[in-house]
C-alpha cells in the first residue's frame, strides 16, 4: 500500500490582499463547492462575497482586481482566498481556459455572491 501524500496549499486567516477574514456567520452551516471554467479574455462582473470562501486554480490563471485597483494573479496550483465584503472581479488575461474550484463557508440562505451595480 502506498503512503498518502498531503500538501498544504494555504493556511491563513487573511484574504489575498492581507485583510483579516471575518467571523463565520451564525446560523445553520452551509458548505458549497463550485467549479468554474473561465474562457480566455473573459471578465466576470463586479461582485462581493458576504461569506468566507477560498479555492484553488486547477489550470490557467486568474487575475482578481478589487475596487481599489489592487490586483493579484493566481496560477495553476495556487490557492485563492477571496475578499469578503469588498467589491472585486476576476479576469482571465491568459490565452487558455482557467479552471477553479471554490469552497464557500456560509450559513442558511445567505447569498454566496452579490452583484455590484
């Protein structure tokens, strides 16, 4: 039998811009895991999250840009700990599809994401 290999991709209490993550919401816990595929050149709409969420880029790259203009590019194999409460959007500036898996630690019927008009 082979040994199991485990690699810590991230272990943090801060989002990618260094902001401390908020406390988990009260209420019935709700775990959601989403897989997204972002085409080359695609830009997601400006939005904000009300719950802690994090994930990993499986392939490609994704640049996340906050409403302050701060940005960071995440590449395949890197963890992405999202901004909570701060408007932001993602853009695939690369020449290939980007695939991400995101984990949301919500509660009850709290929305995972809210669009910013």
